[in-house]
């Protein structure tokens, strides 16, 4: 069994995720998202979907990007 690096649960169905050569072990997608998903630069929520980017900055949606004065990003019309 393997220990989840977020919650410490020793779980027989834990899985490994490799990001940029670094190995991570989790017992759930929730813990994986908590550790690996970026946070929105405007509201701070975890960006689980595609999100939007302006330069190196990640936002959860066009609304948050607009609120941060990013120009030219919009949701589908």
C-alpha cells in the first residue's frame, strides 16, 4: 500500500502522478487536485478545468481575468 502525500491515508488503490519528473502519490483525485491544480490569481479557487491564461497567470474563468483587468479574454458567446 502507499501513503497519500496530502492526507496520509494508507490505501491499497493509491495512484502515482508524475509531473515534470516529480512523482506524487494520492489516494483520490480530490487530494491530487488539492496538491497539483493551480489556483486562480483572482479568486483563489482551484482550477480543475481548462481555465484561462494571460502570460504566466492562470484564472479559473474569463470573468476573473476581466476582474483582474486582463483585456481580450472572454467566454464563448
